[in-house]
C-alpha cells in the first residue's frame, strides 16, 4: 500500500516512538500489512509555508463580505445581475401580459352565443393562461436574481375579430401566429442582453424555459393557419373548431 503524507504529519509506531520525524509533502510511505503506523500532527509544523494553494477561502471571501448590502432595500442575493438584464426581464413580463390579454379577448369573442366556436374559445383561453404563466415565471426569475418586478401598462386589445375576406377563425389565428413570432423576437433580444453582459444563467434560463417552447408554438399555430386556409370560412371551420375542442393541451 502507498500512503502519500501531508507536510504536517509524521509517523508513530504502536509505542508512540517517532519512526519518521518529518516528511515533506512529496513523501511516499510504504508499509506491509500487519504493522501499525499512526499518522499524527507534529509540533510546529504549521510554521512551514503551504505550497500549491490555489484557493484561500478566508482571504478571498473578504472582498465578497465587504459587498454584502446592509441597507434593507437592497437584495442580498443579487450577483452579476446587471440593470440592463433587470429592465429587459420587466419588459418581457409586459410582453407576455399583453399577449395574454389579446388571447383573453379572443376567448371572449369566440365564446359569444352568436359566434359559438367553443374549440377556438378553449384554445385562446388556455393560451391566455399560458402567457400569464410565462409572465409569472419571469417574475419569479426576477426575484431569484435580486431584481425588482416593475409592472407596466397593458394595451386595450381588439374585441372584434371578424374579417371580411378571411373570416374570424383564420384572422384570429394569423394574429396569434404574428404575436408568437413577435414574442420570439423579444425573447431572442432578452437572450442577446444576457450574452452581452456575460450572464450565462439568464441566457440558460431563456434558452431552456422559453426559446424551445416558442418555436414549438410557432410551428403549431402555423399548421392551424394552413388548415384554416384549406377549409375556408364556412362549414370547414366548424370541423376545425371541433378538432380543437377535443384536443388535449392545445395552448400555444
Ligand atoms: Fe409566452
Ligand atoms: Fe405563446
């Protein structure tokens, strides 16, 4: 067996006699099985300078300790989270809320008794809730990084979605597709702010929690637009609506 000893250790036999008074850090001790050696610290060994130290926690933590905020208004957790990043997260919260509001207006339109496209109403209700969840996820992230959530105004959406040429279903779905693409652009912008500030945590958060899902949503709504273009404005829309009504997890 091979033992590599630390510089501050010596070896004693079972009677307590020193076998090897001081060993330097590169000493290698071989012993055969059955003989008992006891490693112990030697007196004064701490005076020797340590070599090969790459991290001195109590030295290095001093500057971090000086940076711990003392005012109660300041976040304790905040670290390498720039004002740019904080502002763009608040903007994205607003984007998600605006999209949620538009989808909610679409839900209310398709749920009317004289429109009665229940599948589209369900689709836009679930989509509205999902966008609000996105806003909330961003709020939690803002707090996690030590930023402050600042909610901004949201714009009054349309309440009529009928379109002479396209009809209401196709018009609303094309609007949804455009909103999802716009949201994707805004998310890419958040990601570029993260990259510019070398904020790898924020970049990873946007990539893993938002960008993949956004691309999926764009694909799904594009297919709905294509299908609605095929079926036209009349009877086909009813079938499309029934498909949405009976499909699970349709939200975009
Ligand atoms: Fe979203
Ligand atoms: Fe979405």
